[in-house]
């Protein structure tokens, strides 16, 4: 086929006019602008520091954190950050740009999945819902492998739907190869878990829809080879260079983490809080989740497993949420890979509502069918119009909740802020919140903006409610989506406000003001060694670690190189020597008090939870 310049130009014009392209373009600034703020927290600093050490040492195989081998995650995110640092410098933007781009790219992938399963309009609505959901925005702008993993999972599912769910394909064409490439990159992003999540969703769908014969073909070997070429070289190279890698990586980081038998123990959210936060990440579409799920299940029952488009997103939710519900290692963001599944089902709900428009909504009979007039055949369950009453009630509840939250913010961040502070301390004891005077002042500072955010959400929700009552669902959906633009900006401002308590940069700045090139910097060994990432990244120099005796003899704590790990006695000998030593100690702790008893000891500075001391 010949392509003239006019033909190519016309295709480009048609592409840029596509609603999905315009949505992606409009969403881009929210994901990639102002990535330089807030400062990296300690976990983010870990990823940035490992990437820096790969660049400076030239060892792109074995990850090191402050000189210590660190096998907690596969290397893809370190490689990406390292390349970004080569171009953008060792900045927050360089660390965050790839996860942000992955979160943004997932919008288009989700939209294309929706178009493939349900049609173009549902695809656009699913992309809109994903783009404006709270979870992808918050965590997509953080340095973590999860946004990248979500992209690979979504791309694998899109490729599967294109290569196996289309009758004319049956595992043929380029999408087949993209599917296995996504498997390989998922494995390189978050290990066995990354590959397993995507494979479990797709594998269950293959079994339940009777596609095993199509799947187990000669091409399967070729696809497996593609995934292996992507993922195996690093695993083989790092295992060859580090004989203890496989035991640590497979047993400790996967099996023991899942069963909750790692020591030191992982943070672990109660199941109820985990499920609640999973729903929060779908805001402002949370109220639609129950009806979207019910309708998806009804359509599945009506169509059967083999013919239902809803089976894939329902499996998506079941595998992700079910796995982490059973796990003994749960953090607030672990269910984020399920958000595209929610977006697809909610997008389908809004699509049906838009198609209904001003048509009448009829009650559903007890058996799930919709009665019709004039003796016409009943419409099967799952194919009737969505309940306007359900959508209106969801929006009414959301309006009331947002209004209540606005009023509560005035009280709970003001007169009742002591109670809120204690709740934060109890829920996240290792999160850096201590209830210090500076932190309490911060609660007061965010009081009015938080109230305004919830009040604005209540106003927009009320507008959507009024529109839905008149069956103007396009306006209702649009109001909820537009509401998130100022909401996202206020969320970003909130992260900037709490930056001093979430990042070690203020501590590092005090250290760098006083530390000479030959001075030793000593930092207390944290509960998770990864938390030294912040101080090492922002000081840009090796840090000596004051050993915590509870981790002595623990195989997973390699404490490499050994000369950089000090006992308390060794620290005191250095402190009383001619060598200048700067120690970061817990504010108000016994260590700081003992060190300050020295003749020349002085306090260089202090943050809400850290004291920076020098022996001269």
C-alpha cells in the first residue's frame, strides 16, 4: 500500500482529534509538572540513591544502597532513574519522571482496553475515570515501581484482549509479542509478583473462557522466549555475581513477605483499612463502585463466562484485591493495580447511563428482568438500563460526605487536632509523625485549605447530583471529572506542606552546612535499611550507620561494607577522638543526651524528630 504525504497528514489529523488523545494530552500536565516538589521521602530517596550508585560505580547489575547490596526490587526502575539522572541531573524530577510517565501512559491503555471490550465511548469514559481518580495521581507522582508495574499489567491485558479475545486473531499478530514483552518487563519491574499478577488474571480468563487450545500453541514457545530474553539476563547475571541472591530474593522478598514471616516485620494494614483505602483511591467515582460491580456481575451471569466482556475486569479486581487480602504484607497502595479494573466497570456504567439519557428508567423485577409494555419480551438481567435512583443516591451520599468532611476538617484539624495526631501515630508508627509542635502547627495550617477542598467537592457533587436527577449524565460525569483539577492541585500543595516531616532533606541540609570533606556522618540504623536512602541521596556521600543491636546476627542485614557499621562503643571512641564526627540522633533520645555531655560537643541543628550533633 502506498502512502502519500497527504494520506499520512490526514491520518495524523484524525488521530489528534480522537477524544482519547485529547484526554491524554489534557492529563499530561497533572502527572509531569512540578515533580521537583515535594522533596523525596526516604523510600523515594532509596530508589534515586541506588540509581546514582549504579551510575557512579558502573555496576548496573548488583544494586547497592550506601555501599550495601540491596536485592529488594528488580533493577528496571533503577535503570530508568539512572538514565534520567544522566540527562536531568540528580534531581527529584529525574527520579519521578518515569513512574509519572507510566501512570500517564496507563490512561491510554485503559481507554483502549475499554474500547476493545465495550466500545469507543466506554473506552473514553474508562480512561477519563482512571485519569481523574485519586490513587493514580498521588502514587503516580512518587518514586516507586508500582505505577510502572500497573502499566505493564494493563498493557499485557490489552495485548491479550487484542490477540486472543478477537475471533480473527487467536494469538496472532504483533499484540501476541507485546503480551509476552509486557510479562518480561513486569518481572523486571517487581519480580515474581509483577509477572504473577498479570499472568494470573490472563490465565484464569483463558481457563474460564475455554481458550486453552488457542493458548497452548507452537507460538507459546516464541512468546516465552521473548519474556525470557527480557527478564532472564539480569537474574542470571546478578545470581552469578551474588551467590546469596536467589535465596534472599525468592524466599525473603517473595515468600516470607507474603506470609508475614520476614524479620524485621513489614508494615501491615488491617484488612478493613486496606479495603477502605482501595475504595478511596477511586475517588471521586467511589460511590459508583457498588452499582458498577453489581451490573458487571449481572451481565456476566446473563452472557455466560465464554461471551462476557465483564469477566476480564472482574477477574482483574478479584486477583489483585484477593491476593493482598490474603497476604500478611499489606500497604495502602498495594491494590493500586486494581484501579484500571474499577475504571473499566465504572466507565461501562456511565456509558449505559449516557446511552439512556432522558429515556425512562423502569424497575427491575425480582428475577432481574425489566418489564416491558405491550407484551414485548423481557430484557435479560444485566442488559436493562442502569438505575437512575442508584446513581442519584450515590451522588447524594457523596455530597453529604463531602459536606460533612468539610465541617469535620474545621473541628478535627483545629480543636480536636490532638486526637487526630494520636490516630496518625497509632496507625503509622514508623511514618515519621511524632506529634511535635511543628507538626501540630501544620495541622492548623492545612485546616482551612482542607475544609475548602471538601467544600468544593461537595459543591461539584451537588451539581452532578442535580444533573443526574434530570438524567443529564454527561454533565454529571463531566462535573466530577473537572472537580479533580483543583482537587489535585490542593493535594499537591498538601504534600509540600508536610514535606519537612516526610523527607530527610532538611536534616541533610543541616549536615552539609557543617560537614567537611573528611568528616564522618553517622546515622542510626532504621527499622528498614531502605530508609537510609533519603540521607544518602541528599548528602551525596557515604554514611556510617550506628548499629541497632536488635538486628545483630540477622542474615538479611548484611551490613556492608562492615567498616561502615559502628557499635555504640565504636561511636563513642570516634566521638572522643581527634576525628570530627557528625551524628544524626533521635531528638530527645538518650544517645543525643550522652553525646552532648562531651567537652566540645554541640548541637548543630534540629528538626521535628532529629537532632544533628558534632563532637567539635
